C-alpha cells in the first residue's frame, strides 16, 4: 500500500508540473514545452495504470515484491521532485 501512496504523490507532483508546462506553453508556444507536456501526460498515465494494477489486480503480490515496487516509485518520486524544482525556478 505504501507503493500506492507514493504513486499518488507522484501524480500530484506531475499535476503541478503539468500546470507549469501548460502555462509556459500557452505563453511561448515552444515545441520543447509541448514535448514536456506530452512527457508529463504519459507519466501520469503510467502512474495511474500502475496504481490501478496494484489495487484492482493485486499485482506484484508475490513474495518479496513489495520492496522492489516501492523502490521504483520512490526513485521516480525523487527524479520528479528534482525535475519539478528545476521547472519551478
């Protein structure tokens, strides 16, 4: 369940980034910013599918799978926080 919580936090961070990129794109109309928008939307989709898979299908429920799944989500969260910090500045 901790992996689901971290996935939800990832989505919240991604939504903040989506807001910043969308605001920037509407102002600049940059292809780079459009690419960032697509990138963020795909990560939101990936995290949503991941959470649904964990909750509904009880995925990754085999012995010893909790730590690897949590590690993947925590790594992604760390990367997203760095990207959000760079984006926000």
